C-alpha cells in the first residue's frame, strides 16, 4: 500500500515509491524512517513489536517500551532495540 507524506501509519504494512523517503510513527511512539523503494510491516506478539523489513533500508528511533521490546527482522538477520 503506497503511503503519502504525513500519512498515519497505523495500517499493518507500508511501502513507498522510488526517489522518496517516508517517516512513520508507530503506535508505541517509535519513529521509523524508510528510504525509497523500501517495504516493511509491523506485528505484535508476547515479546513486543516486530518491524519486518522486506526490502530496502530503514532507520528506527525506538520509544521506551513498556513490558516488551522492539525488534527489527530481515530475512538475513534480526536485532532487538
């Protein structure tokens, strides 16, 4: 689903077109900046929130998590923030 600048990123997944960047705010207050042609989606489980990066690159400014953690997953690696 393409996202316009300033759009609410409360949807389950987002993507953005070539030559642009998008800054999204997740429900927990974390900020995710995605570069052009990047694609990710968010899920929640008992451990916290997962940012699944399908392609491209993102920058994440993690908000303080209550009882869980913020994870970034890519097919080749995973990290906890």
